[in-house]
């Protein structure tokens, strides 16, 4: 195994978590939108990156907390968000807090993921 644990290990560790299903439904949406991304558990959260290695060119992450799942973006405040759901975070980050699978919007989320990917690729000068 490499330096970073695979995302599947993170999900398996949520066996008794009440929001495991949210993570299980969200991960395939992200994987489909970012098939070229490097993935792994980075800073205790499943992370997708478009840089040469995980931790470089980070696009998005998912993290389960007690009452919600954070679906976050390193450049979230730069994303176009017609839904108004994106909440600002530290620096230029942004996130959505999900409490049920009904809140997963594959079309909206894929648009955010593509925007965030493109911003990271541009920042890396690729």
C-alpha cells in the first residue's frame, strides 16, 4: 500500500456510522466526474487530486462527521453555484453539508467537480 490509504478503507471504517450511505452514494458521483484523479485518504478524508500526486492539485474531499457529511472543494469559493448551497470555508475553500442521500444532486455536483478540476489544472499550469 502507498503512503495514503485507499478511499475504500475510509468507507469501510464507517460501518456503524449513520451517514455511511451518504458517503457510499457520493463517492461514485465524484469518481465518475474525475476519472483521471489521484485518490486516497489525505488529512483523514477521502480526497481527489489532479496533481502529480495526492496532496497536489487537490480538487475535492469528503468527510463524515456526527450529524453531516462535508463535501468540500479547495477552490469552492471560486465555483459558480446557481443553487446557493455552497458555503464558504477557510481561505478559498467551500463546502456543502449533507445529511441524507436525498441531498445528493449528481448533475449539480458534477458541474462543481468539473469547474474545480479545471481551476486546479490551471493553477498547476498543466
